[in-house]
C-alpha cells in the first residue's frame, strides 16, 4: 500500500496531471458529474477543466486489467429522478485526490494512494467490480505510485514535514499565512482541524 500527502492548489493540478501523462499513465476522472460521462484525460490543455476536478484514477499500463467504468444510480431525493454518475474502478488503480480549501481558509492535503492487495481482496469478496485483485501486479502498482510521487517531489519548492508543497500552493500558503499543520491541512491559526 502506498499513501503520500502533498500540498497543491488549483493551479498546480495541471502540472501534476501533466507529469502523470508524461510518465505514461492513463488518467481518468474518479467519478463523473451527475448525468455526465466519465472522462479520460489525455492532455493538460484546459487548466480550467482540470481545476474543477478533485479526484482522478491513474492507470499504469502493464500493472493489471483495464479500468472498469460503472454506472451508479444516485439518491433521487438528493439528485432528482433518474440521476446517476459513472465511476472509474480497478483494485490496482492509483488514487490522485486534490485537497482544497478547508475550515476557515486552510489548505487540505492532496494525496496519492494505492490499495493493499489484502484489503482489495476483502473488498472484492463484498463488491466484485472488475477483475480480481490477484490479476494485478501489486509491486508494479506501488513502484508506479512511487515514480509519480518522485515527480511531485521534483516539482516542490518546499515541504512541511514529509509533505511537498507545489508552487501555487506555496504562494497560497504565503498569502494566507498558513503556518500550522493540523487535521490533514495547513491553517492560519493553531488548533483548527
């Protein structure tokens, strides 16, 4: 299992996704907007499009089966009749989740994660979406996640502990005076989070 945190603001997202594409990953939205198709990102040309997306799934070729896109019915009380979304699934996909503004203007962690094979096997027994976890090359998945995190570290100008800070996040942290790390975020005052 691989789990690393970093700080990224919206303007950093296109660079992170660009590195993923440059490293040969296929990049998918983790889920679609209600009633919309799920997208595979093939270029970083539209920064505004990427800025609106908080979660992606990275597929490293030759690590396992192709991702599975599933339609999920949404709660009609919350989303209206016939509401649905699409999700990108695969036990060995790498999660890339961008944090955002939290609390009173703090900046939440962004994360790069993989699932452990044992956990995936337990979940697959309950919800068997796609190929079995045994069909994934788990060391290759973690190696791919490590290469992606190395790329993120190479973009960072500084860090808080083990969490690299990318350029736009660094400017946001400076502008807002975010000095205190608590609860998976940086805050302007101690004890928030």
